[in-house]
C-alpha cells in the first residue's frame, strides 16, 4: 500500500504543496531551512492526531498556541488541509483511495476537525464515493463496504457522532473490520515509522523489554537486536555479516544480559580478543548497526521516514545505505529519506529525487526527473550528487518540460 499523492496546505512553510506520482523510494534534498523536516513532521502530526487528538497534536507541533503557530504565516485565518492518496486492494480490486482532513477554528468550539473524508470509486467510472464523511464531529460511514462492487446492492450509511470534534473519525471507525478503507488507513498511520534516532539514547545498558520494532529514537536497540537474535536468527546473522563487510574493524556483535537483568551491546574488533561495550564504539558504527536493524525488521513498516541518515556516518557508507533503503522499498515498504549528502544522492536514481526550495517563507517541491537538463546530464554520466553539489538543482536555472 503505497502513497501516490500528498497535498498539504497551511502547515508551517508548506503553504500549498502537492507531490504526485510518488515512487516507493523517495529522496528529498534541499538546503537547510527549506522544509525537509517540516514535510516529515506532517507524518508525525497525523500519527499524533490518531494516537491522541487534533488539539494535542497541534500543541506538540506549535506549543501552547497550537493551531495558530502551525498555520502558514499570513494565512492564520485559513484552515489546515492534508490530503493523501494511496492504493489499496478492496474486494479483489486495486483502488485509489483519497483521505482528506481539514482542521480549523471556530469562535464557539475552538480547534476542531471541520471535515474528514475517505473516498474512492465504486466502479471504473463516475465520481469517487464517500465511504466516510464527517464534519464538526458528526457524519456517516458506509457499513457494508464489502458490497461496493455489487452494483445492484445499495450501500447503507451508518450515522455516527464522535465523542469530540477534536477526534478523527478513522480513530474509532478504523477499529472495525467492516470499515475496510478506514481500518487500512488507520493501520497505515499507526505503523509508519518516523526515525528520530539519537545515538546517546541507543548507548548503554538497558532494561530488558519486549521489542518487535526499533523505536524512533533507537533507545531499545539492544532489545530489538536480542529479539532478532532469538526469533529471527538468519536476519541477525545477515546484519552481522554486513557490518563486518562494511564497517572497518567490526568482527562480531552480541547482546548480553547482566546479573541485574539489563541488556548490554558488545562489539568485538578484529584486532582484539575481548569484546568491548558500546560506549567505546564510534557513533557511526552504532548508527549503521541501528539502520541495519531497522531495515531488517521482519514486519516492515508500510512507510519509513528517515531524516539525514548521513549524520555521523562515514561518506563511503552512503552508497551502501542507499542500497539498503532501495531493497527495503522493493520488499514492499515505502521509504522517504531526506538528505543533503552528495555521496548519498550519487547512489540513488534521479527518478527518486525531489528537491525543496523556499522563497518568501514558503516551500516548493520539484521532481528532478521533470527537468530535461538534469535527465540528460545523468544519462551522460554525471551522478545526481555531483549535480546537486554544483548547484544545478535550482528551478530558476532549469526550465521544466
């Protein structure tokens, strides 16, 4: 289930941005301050809206001023809008589903969900049908969605009133299998991973805990490594092999349990007999290991967002990491990576690259493959990272098709 289109309006610097025909592997590049982090925050915002409610999610993004701080400057009286289109198999047919969310403020109720729609076509022709349609905390959902391909059967609406107009309709409806698209989209949001890896959090001994996914901060790295070792040994051995091949000096990696029940990561350098604990290992070694653990997840995240993976990593590892992300996408997970590393860009196809620019406080997004000069230069042998380093990713210099 891949996202094909994202449209964002009035989310900080993303005044009016639309990204279409999004590939399974997507790399965003841009100078500092152009909006790469803001784009990824949209995913975190939706996840917080679902896990909590809209008001809380806005306070996380904008502080105590909430919606006012999140809305684009000069457009505080307008609504925040997010629209996502994704492919989903429903009743044996692949459908393009659209989810639209509009958030605004009213004098009497404050910040609320003004409109929430989930729609797709019932057949090949005609307009998309609204299977979920809510406004101001009330609306309806189709409760016999599995019959939507049976044109002679009438779809029935089930009226609903939410506990609060700050709550997403898909939060409640997505719990029920009969609301298939809502359930699928809820699972998509719940399971996408926005990496916010902190090496300081990953280091040191940890309390033993159950872990089936690496946490966004990486603070459960020992637990996840032990889970892979015990439950998915082949994946763990492959990670060790790749570390040995790609990180100089690493001969072995192990997870040990201390007498008081804590987990400890140990690494062994090929030049030494005894292993040493992770506090004596370089930042780059730990970060590369964490990314390999993340990418070896037996249950891949449907959406994986990683911001600037080049930090603390050796430049020569960039091509390796780019290849790992590509393989993850080929296994079925959609990957979004932001970077400004020429070495990383040199290892990815031009068709996967989008670049961000900011003018007068507003971000615009451009697809590299839409600019003939960039396409021609890469075909002639200039890698994308070189073109980025030369300043050619500039919409003012490059006429599009």
